[in-house]
C-alpha cells in the first residue's frame, strides 16, 4: 500500500529524481510513478499524489520497494549479480 497524500488523502506514487530509465517513463505515463526531473532541492520529497502535492515519507525502504515493484511491472529487470 502506498502512503496517502497528507494534503488531500489521494494515494501517492513514488517520486523519482534524475534522468529516468525507459521503464520509469512508461510507469510515469500510467501515473504509477512521478518524475521530479533533475532539480535537486534541499528538502527532497519522495512521493507525489495525482494532484501534484509532494511530500517526504521517512520510510525509504517502503519507497524503494514500491518503486522497484512499479519498474519491474513495466519490464525492468533488476541486476541479480553479486
Ligand atoms: Zn494530494
């Protein structure tokens, strides 16, 4: 379950900064991911709701898990090498 927007209560999508990989672009086109571009703010939010509200959720692990699930659903293959 993704976190809800503290302002409007809508379900959040993981907010990704930097140059997106193709799978991230596809996920963003479906609204399952939000792209923050290359702007690096001092206080970096990590979730965005469909109404463009952004906020920071301290649970980085949940963000990463959610982000990876969305990317994999769009064909991303995580590296399994160690
Ligand atoms: Zn909102």
